[in-house]
C-alpha cells in the first residue's frame, strides 16, 4: 500500500478505452438503446471510479497516520522509566511497557493474557489489587497503592502504583491501567540522603563546638589575666596569715607554760600580738573578697560555657558589653583601644551567656579588622548605644578599612571569612546573627561614613522582648 496517489501512474478511465466504447455502441444498437444513454451511464461509472480512487488515497493517508501514531505511542511506552500494565476487567494483561518487562524478566508475548496477580509477590498484595480491579464505579482520578512485584530474580520489589480505570466510548469500565515506579532505588537514595544529612548535622555541631571553643579560648585568656589579681591578693593574705599564726602559736606556748606577767608582756610586744589581732579581720575580709571575686569570675565562665542551657532571664546589657570588652582586651586583643561609655541602665530579655558571645565576637572581629602595620594608627573601636521605642541599638564602629561592597551580602554566611587559613572558621558572625534573631533582634553590617566597618546590634527591651530559643 503506497503512501500517496503520486507514487503510481493514474488508472485509465472506462471512457478512455475506444474498443470498449465501440462494443457498447453496437450493444446499444442491438437492443434499441440510444448511445447517449450508455455514455451517461459510463460517465457515472467514471465518476464513481474516480471517487473510489480518492477514497483509496485518503485511506492510505489515514493508514500512514495511524502507523505514525502507533509508532509514537510505542516510543512513549518504551521511553517510560515507570512500569505500565493495562489489564481487562478480569485482570488479564493486555499491554505492558519495556520497563515492566525488564523488571519482571518476561517478554511481551509471554505476558499478554497472563493474570496481573501472577506478577505480585504475595497474596496480600494480590487481594489489594483485585479489590481495585473488580470494583465498579471507580473514580477517574484513580487511587494509589504500594505493592511488591517479583523481579526477574524472584525478589520482592516495592512499587508505588497509581491505578486508573479504563473506559470505552460508552463510559463503561473495561479494565484498569497501572502506572508505578519501583521504590527500591528511591528508598536507597533516601536512606543515603538521610545518612548524609545526619553526617552533615554532626559536622555542623562539631564546627559550632569548635567556634564555641575558639570564643571560649579568647574568654579564658582574659579570665586568666583577671583571675590573677584576686588570686594574688588571696595568696598574699594567706602568707601574712601564716606568719601571724606562727606568732600567735609562739605566744600561746608561753601562756600555756605559765610564764610570768612581765615575760608575757615583753613577748606580746616583740611579737606584735596586738597588731596581729587588729589586722586579722582585714586579712580575712580581703581573702573573702578575693575568693568571692574568683567565684564570680568562674561562675560567669560557667554561664558562658553552657549558653545552650541558659534560661530566659532579664539581662543588663551594659554590664554584658563592659564585661565582654574587658575579657577580650585582657586576652587576645591587648592594646586595643575601645571607646565605650555606658548609657542609662538597659535591660533586655534573653541569655546573658549568648549575648556575651555576640558582643565578644563583634569586639574581636573589630580588633582583627582594624589591625594595622607597625607604625600606623593604632586599632580602635567606638561603641555607642541608644534606646527608643522599646528597642536598644548598639553600634560597633572600628577604624579599619571597612567591608568591600561586594562582600557585604556575605558577611553573615556560614564559613565565610577574609582571615588567613587557620585564623578563623567563618562561623562567628553567622552564629551571632542566629543568636540575635532568636532574641527577637537584628544584626546588620555596613560601612560608616567616616570609614571603617559598622555593625549594629538591635534588641527589644525587656518589657517587649520576644521568646528566646
């Protein structure tokens, strides 16, 4: 069958045959019929013949289009990665695609007419599928069911099937179409993704812990310097108390030996017992003060090292800023000039340890950014605060080169740092940003008009503070 009428020579019309016309003329004369009548009949036959030719050409074109449609549908079925099974109302397989045949390891001829239930791994799955195939009045939207098919090796493969009823031209249900995707690869990929996510979470926790230890290291350097004063004071008083104890012991030995009054009076003057007794209260008070000072410092250190367990409380922000400046400047940023004049008492709601970490990070970053070559202007930081409309804003402006415009949008990104390798993790500002957000505030970065980087910490005052995570 040709594809078009132009592929073959035209067939001759009955009127183009002279011999046929002569015979017809003779027959007409024999029977007494006019020749014109026969010519009309032959013309009608020619018209019918021409129409038959046109119908034949149209039929050939329709056949070619049908073949192209079949090839298109076949290519779609072959290209599908999802498995496809079409069965009749009894569950007999009428059509499958290459993905299904490859999964079960059977050919098209072998599967055609086979019960769809024979592909299933167990009777429970067959029961669920049979209920879908045999039900009447199913929704055109279909329904989803997860079953297990037997693959070519006889192993059960989970498949997520979408079951849709198939109807004829009269709307009568004649079968069911199953389209599904084997879930083994997806489940394995999901399991690997979950394992990778857990590993990433562990790595993130380790990095956060490393950054916390780095902040704690800067804190300890300042704390060690600060602890030196009260400990030295207590140590000096202890040595004095030890000498006083020796004198008092010597005097008490004389008393217990029942020495005479004159000897005891002379010994009392030589050992300066009266001075010892007068000095003891101040020595004890000094040691108590030094011990209490040490205990306060250690308690503050414990609060900072356990910021994640810190409970919601009211915090005097000025005290936090002053303590953070003190510890950073006493530790890793010695010689760093910080201009800070505390304003009116300012109470916010949140975690003192977490806010201490934020301020220490900002002060330390300002020091690192403002460090100049030897002989240049000394690095310095100016801290200003103001409170209005239920919020407090603290500005940290250093005298460094500022932040390049192209990097302003990345300042708070995790792991982003301009410091040399080994000098920073790139997590300090990112962690600080998250802490401030959990306190209902904002942390922004920019450049001051007079030069240098400008970080602004904004927090709600205690009476309007949001929940702290």
